[in-house]
């Protein structure tokens, strides 16, 4: 039989045996059988190569090398295939490079709130909480806001429709039974003082709701940090010091605090709190309200205004966060845009 035909047969048999090898041991046996240096079939064929006539030699030699290379390559490929760990059912290829999971992060406002709590905690303020759905008493009455006060205007508050027996749902708009989304965190001052005896030193951070026209600096839902400190001789100097220390801790030492006379029914005297930086030409930025707790409020919760005094403040959380990070628009906080959120 001429060598070319034998090489063809060898190649066909070898490739079939390689494909049929079910594991690495079987494949090794195939290798020895066909390519083995001592008794491999290819070795026998190599012997025949020596018998070729001069003109046949280049032809046979070329075909011989071709077959040898092809079979070796098939062996290597099958070896890599068998050495690979099993591919699990369901099409999951465990040898594929993994996909690194994208790590989520806290919302910038959550980060801010946690930092606020941390800073105020260092000043000895513990954290109190209150409900976002409030009653008339805690949102207004106990805060010395009388029944006819414009702050109760249904146009300035989110009153909830309430079930009235026999009459279905009715907007409670303003009566003493009214429920509303709290318009300020000052409600928590009352809830804390109702339950605790002085001295008191708390903050409360959370959402408040007001029907504002939404723009870059106004939202109908935003966050406030309320602070309350009551004791035998708490003064306005304590208030200003705490606010200044707080602003320095969060924004840095070049922040200035300014009080402007103002009015809130639940504090007397009352002030607006402004901040500024050592930046020429930049106006003062209003960041909240504050004052000395009104004696009427102390009385409403059973404290004796002759024994204790205290300060309260309410700061806009968004304002601080926007200032620190240079965020130009308050709506970004609720736009759910990962391009924004992933920067924090
Ligand atoms: N509750 C006031 C507001 O929302 C802020 C404030 C809090 C003022 C505490 C005085 C004392 O505008």
C-alpha cells in the first residue's frame, strides 16, 4: 500500500480516536497509540518513508509532516478541552471570567445625615425620631401656633383627607382633628419634651413637606435637622456656639455664622441663621431658623420656665450638602440619576 493512502488512514483513525477520548487518561493512551516514540503507529510509517524513491520522497515527506502536525494539534486541543472544569448545567460556563458586581453606595443625603448625627453626637446630642404624619397639636398647637395663624393655611400644608363616619373622605384642612405631613421637624421637640424631664439635648433629622413651587432651590419635600437643648441655664451664646462648631465640623473653619432677628411662634427671641465663607462678593446663605424656646412651649409640655431655659434650631439638610459638594440643583437628589448618585 502506498504511504499516502496509509497516512490518510492513519489521520482519519487518529482524529476519530482523539475525538472519542472521554477523559485525559484515555487521551494519553490515544497519544501513545498513534504518536508514541517507541511503538506509535506514526513511527512505523516513518520507517516506510525511508523506502521512498527520490522523486516520491518530497511528496511523501510533505504529507507525513502535515498529518503529524494535524494530529498533534488535535491532541492538544482535545487535551485543553478535557482539562477544563465541567460546564455546569443551565449554560453557566464556570471558566468564564467573572463579572465584578457594581457596588452601591449611600444616597448623598443619607451620607450627610449620618455625618450630622456623628458631629452632633460628639457635642453630646442624642438622636430622636418622630412621625412624618403629624397631628394638629404637635405640628402647631403645642408649638404656640394659634388656631388662626397663617402657618396653618391649607395652601401652605399637606393636610390629609380623613375618614369621617357617614361622610366618606373629607379634607381635614385645619381643624384640631387635622392630620398633615409635618411641615417642620419642630414637632419632635414637643414629642421629646412630653416624655423626658430636663435636661434635654437632642437632634432629630428627617423629611418635612411643604407645597412649594419646585425649582433649583425649593422642593415640596426636604430634610431638616432639628436641635433642642434644655437645661437650668442654657443661653443664646450656647446656641451660637453649637451652630458654629457644627458648621465648622461639616464645612470647614472659614465658615461664618450670622443671626438675623426673626419671628417663630415657638421661640423668643427668634433668629434666622445665615452662613458665609471668606469669598469676596458671595452673599450670606440662609440655612435655617433658631431661637430660645418660648416659655409657652415649655409650659405646654409641663416644664417650668422659671427653672429651665433652652434653645432650638432647625437647619436645612439639603442646603449644607449642596454647599459642601457644589450641587447646583435640589432636584438632583430625587431624580434617581446614577450619573449623579455615583459621584458620592
Ligand atoms: N421650624 C422652623 C422652620 O421650619 C425652624 C426653627 C426650628 C425655628 C427651631 C426656631 C427653632 O422654619
